């Protein structure tokens, strides 16, 4: 007889939304993503544009989020300023996973 596997906790949409909003607001304020590691719960975020130095002008969380087990996929509209000054609007999705840390990654 094998051990019973412990199922991961279901995604908490309210906590996922709050964490995603906190992360994107941090980006809008031009803070470093590492600042989020001291929040409660700690947040790590993987977004190539943020790490590359693009400026987030504004964001909008869109409806249509999908919970799958312990992760949640949330559609977001980003308005970015590129290094060359060009403004770009991007519709993307962030995947949010919760363990003791909120892990957020852009998926596009």
C-alpha cells in the first residue's frame, strides 16, 4: 500500500488578485521586483519586460480568470513604455501559483 498523495490547495482567487495587483502596482511605481519578497505573503514575479527595464504605465486586470488546482490564470492588459519611448498595449496572461510564496509568471 502506497502513501496517499496530499493534493495541493485550491487557488484562492482573492489572494491571487491581491498579489497580482500588488506586483503590478510595484512595477508602475518603478520599484524593483525583489521588493515584493518582503511582502506578506512573499511574491516572486517573472516578467521579461519588467526585468528588461520597460516602464509599466498602467494595467487592467480583465475578467475571465481560470483556476486550475493550485494555480490561477489571470488575463491582464498592460500599457508599457519601451526603452525607445514607444508605448505598447499588450493583452497577456499571468499564471499565479501559491505555496508559502506567491509565484507569478507572465505567459504570452
